[in-house]
C-alpha cells in the first residue's frame, strides 16, 4: 500500500507487456522517513524483472540529509 508504480514506453504483444526502450517505470515509496520510503522502493524494485533492467541507486539520497 506504500508503493505506487507507473509505467510507460511499453507495448503489449499477445497479452504480454514488453518494454519499448527508454525509461519505462517510476516507482514511488511512502514512509515515515525518507530512509524508510527509499528502502521500500528498492525492495519493490527487486521484484521487477525484465531483460536489460537498469535503475538508479541514488534517488532520494540528497533528501536523507534532512531527516
């Protein structure tokens, strides 16, 4: 319930969702602190699998200094 995932840049072929290049997903986490929200996002991302997956590991790091 604390995770929202959005996708774009995809196509459907024969009832299967495929990436179509570029940035295809945005995963947002909510938590009592930025650290908790960030941990939830990366836990959710670990459940997303497709060939060639690549994601940033520094999103939200700047905000952690304000906790």
